[in-house]
C-alpha cells in the first residue's frame, strides 16, 4: 500500500494507474496551451498581413495600383457598347492571346507569395486564372505589398500580358498566366470573411457533421491527422451570398436553369403560352403575392 496524492492509501497498481492518468492530463493541458499560443501567434500575423496598406504617393508605381472610388454609374459606355466590353472574360484567356495585353475584371480567390513574387488566383464563375506580380524595374515593392494584402473575394481590375508557362498550372482552369502591369481594387472585401470558399467546397459524406452543434470524440486513428474543415449549415445560410459562389452550388443552379429553359422552349415550340397565376396561400405573404 502507498499513500496517494490526496493522502488516501491505495495499492501500488492503483497508484501507478492514477499517476499515469495525471501525467496524461498534464501532457494534454500542455499541448492545449501550446496549440492556443500557436493559433494566437498565427492570428496576430494574419491580422498584420490583412491590415490596411497605406499607399505612398511618391511610389514610382503609384499610378498603377490602388483602390478605385465607387463608380455610382457615373461612367457611361460608348454608344452601342457595354461598360464591360473592355474586359476580357476569364474563360476566354487562352494560349491564342499569348504576348497580348488584356484587361480582366474578376474576384480574388487566393493570394500567395511574399516579398517580390506575388501570385493571385482570379475567379469568374467556374473559370480560374493565375496572375503574377514580380518586383522589377517596372514594378515597385509597394505595389507587390499592396497586391499581397488584397482581401479574398475582392473585385479587382487587372491589366497585364498573357504568358504561356512551360509547366501546367495546377488548380486553375486556364493554362496561361497574366503578368500584371496594373492592378486596381474595384470593390474591396472585408479582411476576414465568415467562411472560406475552399472549405465550403469540401465534400461532406456525413451530413450530421454539417450541424455546428454536432461533435464527435476524436479516435486514436484520427489523432495527428490533418482534419477537413467543415462549414456548418447555419454559417452557410447566414452567408448565402458567399455560399452561392461555391462551384457545386453554382452547378446546381445551372442545372436547374437549364432544365427550365429547355422545358420552356419545348412548350413554346408547340404554341403554349406562359402565364403567371396568382399564388393563393392561407396567410399573409411578405412578397405581396395573393
């Protein structure tokens, strides 16, 4: 018999078992504190990276980058043209445009790189394109730093030269690059989004995991493995405008739109007339329908 931590007498076997349990809890607590410290450090660095960039008016490239003022429909297109005609669609940027200067308008999907080499993945609908910015005689360090801090989902206008790389570009639909000459933020997103589109695009086979209140204990096999981040259903619904940008959700909407279009064309070819009947419901409708 030996004396335990609380002064109670216990067998050697029970004492060893208790000490093993206390040691395990101690290691678990130390690991938790270390992870929290690393997360706090990472969040601090991320906040610094996402901080507002103050543009130097004396920057040699000051006329090539920055935030645009709100248009408010004050810029009118030329007669017979759309205001968007000057922008190339991302899906149309192909090898045929090699060495040509193009201007595109798309959303920032991801920004990587540091120092004098910045890589931006641009997204328009299902199409993605890589834009590159390298510090050289025509590109200043301030311009690179500005591009690195552009928040995800910001709407940018980029002018650059189409370049065809030797190696295929992974995770992009377009196998060409844009070497940036000018970059303007047309509509800046918030620095920290409520959900990440890459996380929202993860395949979830167990639908219960999408319930934010659902928690499962970690098994021994799962410990140490990289976990898949799952965006909860409540987060998706509360940020529907972002959730609809996920490729899978866009695909669902396009399939539904295509079915309705072909069904409508089928009936119209047979002299049917499309009508919109009143909606009769029992209670008051917020949409004003009867």
